[in-house]
C-alpha cells in the first residue's frame, strides 16, 4: 500500500464515532484532484448495505426466505436473498453515474449500466450475499465488493475494465451481517476502516479506524471435511496448523463458519488464516478471484496481512474470465508466509 495520505485529513477521518458520510468527506479532501465520484459510489454501496442488512435481519419473517429453485452460473442454489441483494446493489449504484460496468457472482455476464444513466470512471465487482446458504440457520453472511478504475476511455464499460488484477484496485471491502452489521473497507493510500451500523439512528459509525491484522495468528479456518480431496502438501499444511509443527510452535484453534466474510472478519480482528485449497471437486479452488479473493486480499494486505494462491500473491493474478476460481490462503503474515514457504519447499517436509 502506497504511503498514507496527508496525516491531518487522515487523522480527522479516523475519529471514532464519525458517520460514514463525515469520514468519506474528510478523506476526499485529502485528494486535491478528487471529483467526488468515488465518495458518491462508496455512499451508494453503504446504503445498499443498509437495505440488505434490513432484509437479512428479518429473513425468517420475510416471504423471500429460502431457495428460488434456480441454480446460478456457479452451479449453486440461488436464495431469494441472493437475488434481492444483487438487485439492491445494482439499483443503488447504477443511477449515480459513477460506474461504467458491473460484475456479480449471480450474473453469468457483466451487468451493463442501462440508459439513461451515465457511464462513470469505475468498474465494480461484487458477491451480493456470500455464505447465503447459512441464512436459514441464522449464521452471519456478508457482501463483498471491489472497485477498479476503468481502462476503457468512456461510454459503456468493457470486460477488460473488470478483468484487472487486485494490485490495481482503488478500493475493496465487505459488509458483514453478524451480531451487528459492519462495513469494512480499504481504499488505496488510506488504510482500513470499520464502521458499525447503529440501528437507533440508521447510520454506520466509525468503530474500527486504521484496522491492522495481528502479525501472528492463533486461528486456522478450513473445511477439514475436504481433507481427502487435498494434495499431500495442503494436507501437510493443515496438519502443521493442527500440531506444533508451524511457526507458532503450538496447535492453532480451529474456527470455521462456512461463510468466508465471517471467517475472514474474525481472523482480521483476532489474527488467523483462512484456507481454501484446491480440491478434487474444485481443482482451481472454490473461491472466485474477482469478487472474493482479490477484494479481501487487497483489504488484508492494507491491514498488514498476506493473501496467496500458494504459489502467487493474489494481487498479482490477472483474471482471464469473470468467474475465475483460485485457491486462497489469506490472513496473518506469519501463517500465510508459512504456507508460501511450504509451497516453495522451504519448510522441512518432515515437519508437515
Ligand atoms: P465449503 C460460501 O459458499 C463460500 O463461498 C464461502 O463463503 C465459504 O467460506 C465457502 O464457500 C464454504 O465452502 O466447501 O466449506 O462449504
């Protein structure tokens, strides 16, 4: 992450209790050439998050509960709330004219900005409701978003505006619909900020300024039900985290929710690593690069952590197709660096 922006504005933008609008306004003033487009887009994403949160929190009561009976491009069952979240993000972010094109986990093809809306300088990719299969059992879910500057000059955006590596992201973040609703995001040169929704006033208030992930993690998050589908190297890595044969010298705690945003958020705050290695059923990995691995990798690195496929830094992977999948190891620097060292055969085989 490039050097932090001017300290005065950064300091003002980091005051606990600020509303999201106040925070974004301070940050905008730190960039002399800012046009306000990015601020407007972030506000629209924030409002979409409020609307989705309101619906998700009443999931058991609203008619749109459960499965639609349809299967999406991922081959996953579409929940009513997947569709609602997807429609909400598109509805909130296209009229403003900041976007030239969008991509969603729920849409096989890029989503165009329809007339009469203008085409702006950003391209956004998102997972509208990650972990939605957990909705019906009241487990936390989330929304993940990523924002790139367009590469095309003007007019409707193109696929190339979306197929950019994580290292070029302008901003990325997520909403988590957990015991509280939070919005956590990173913007280039600005660091990582966490906001908590105060339902009594309907505003996101800054609760976690300048978030940093602990250098050393005490948690590993992986679905060990897939053990037989991993290769020996990945089995050895997970075995090492389960024993003392890892850099911490002790067995880590196992915590796995089955909702990437939730597992990632807990590890961001407490320190830990989330692993989704390639499996026999997902030989390229299960998680999607564009709207899961790259945005969380961008945010994790901005917070001082690491994100890799095992062989390549997530930020360096240039997507070739919209719904490209990658293996994902993401979290505290020490634990992810250990994975990289095993992949580079720099860790004694015997110990894993
Ligand atoms: P598994 C949800 O479908 C998701 O994309 C992530 O949110 C979650 O971490 C992972 O897949 C769960 O996958 O194979 O453990 O059920």
